[in-house]
């Protein structure tokens, strides 16, 4: 973890270090301590791991406003939080222009198209690597935004993607999406599977100890899902499936962690179905409790219905020693199927969610135990391995 500095600092110029060391400007969304989500976690982990691969990283993110203080001056806020939309656009452009002019960078790596688009014309001398976390425009449409706004977002994506020399994606599924929906030449795409801070999720606790720590019931089968409460996450279907599950397994309990625009509707759904004793909402789960929550559950459930580029929550649970059952959507099968094909539901439909979880709770499926889950995660999801692969992509294009 980066240490907190006592006084704010401006992002420093990249140091002159050994040959083949590179200085990279990384743009992201939120510094992970202040936000949540897979993109933020990937950004955070790479920022901490890349220096070990000879990559000197400086960054710019939306927030928090004191991110320079939090990161010893290595990351700068793109614009003031209260700047308003126009102010954020101008502030982001100004910040990125200043950084590029004063940083001795070899390339720019962007994790979100919109931010880098504001200053792309000022970065013409720098190669661009795009970390593709998902189709921004299409995700907006699935979340209920209008066609006009989605069309503007698609234009921004295409503008940035035309400039990128390489794309880094987390899965075969999103490599195919880039090729099929955006027309990106496969020669520009590199697959670097997502990673997990393995040490952070090695709690050393038994499942009962983790439940005691959280105050969770010790005698009930517990399902867990940690998701942004949004439409494509499939949480409404999982809640519906719980009605069937509890008829077969009356003690079954589902914990839902996360916040989002669907929260009120999901709570109302639970009450309407009379599932108040079987579905509980955790709200935002602090980062230090996340490994314990995974460890406390019998099964982590990822019921996504669309556009899952990796499924970080599935890998995190495995690193904590808990099996993840996932829908056959996007990259999710890539994360778990080699451990056991029984971890992939037949579909994302309500009946298949219910049938799969009932069979798993009854011991009728090949569900791996704690040691097998942990060993699989250690073999597949090492952050240091992912950072080495990302560094190799950067070196392909650096000038």
C-alpha cells in the first residue's frame, strides 16, 4: 500500500532510472480508497505493482480531491469535485496537458475513454495504451440512459480507440467484443487476465471465525454477492430465485453487498416476496471487511446478465477460499470453469440459478473446498504476474 504523505505534493517528474525503465501516465476513475468497483481496483493494484516491473507510474484520477496527499504526490486530481460538468471538462483537459508537458513520459495508459478524450489532441507525441474495461455506451443503455447520450458516448469511445496503439483487456470475451463491436484489429489487442492481491484475501480464518467476526449466523448456509446494485448485475433474478431456494433449503440466507440505483427497488422486492428473513442488505462493505465476508460465505454468487469483462468478485472470493458460482456471461466462465465446470450455472435464468444453488447446498455438485479455491487463485490471479504482462505491453509501444 502507498503511504500517506504529511503534506500535499504535485505529481513528480519521472525519475531517470535504469535502462528500459519507463515512465507512464495512468489515467483512471477513483483512487480505490475513495470508491469501489472493478476498474478502480485494477487501477489501484497496477499502480502499486508496476514499479516492481521497472515502470515509474504517475497518475490522474477524478478523486478524491486530496489524492496527491494520499499518494505522496504520485497521483493528481483531474478537476475540483465541485467544478460542474463544464468545469470538470476544462479542468481535466488542463491537468492532463500539464502532466504530459512536464512529466518525461514514454506513454499514456488510459482506463476510461472520456477523460483521455478531453486532451487527446495534446498528447500526440505519446503512444496510447487503452485498458478496456467495458463498452461505456452500451453499459449506459442497459442502465436506462437515452439513445442520444449513448450515441455521444459511442462517438467518444471510437475517437479514443482510433488513437490507441494497444488495448489491454481482461478476458477473451472482451477481446472478442472489441473486435466485433468496435472493429479493433486483433493485432492491437493483448489479454491480461485480472488479478487479486492474494495476501489481502488470505485471512487465515476458518469460515466460523469469519462469521463470528462479522456477527453472521453460524448454523445457516450463507450465499454472498458483492455487486454494484445495477440492472445488468442480475440481482433481481437472484432474489427471485431465493424464493425457490428457501423452499428447498429453509435456512438459506443471502447477503447482498453494495450500493446503486436499484437498491430501493431490490429492497422492495425482498419485502414483497416475504424474504426478509432470507435476504439481507449489507450496504457498502468497507475494504478491510471484504476478505472476511468472502471467507464467511459458503458460496459467492455472480449472477450477471450482460457485459461481464472479467468478474473480479469471483476471483476475490476464490482467493479467500470460497467457491464462486457464476452465470455463463462474458468472461465469467473463464474465471472459474477450469476449477470446476459445476461452478457455471446453466444460464442466468431464475430457474437455473435456483437449481444450481440448491444442488450446490445439498452437496450434489462438484464444488471445490477452501484449499482448492485458494490454490487455484494463487496459480491464476497473481498481481505480480499481471503487472509483468502489462509492463511487457507498455514496452511494445514505448518511444
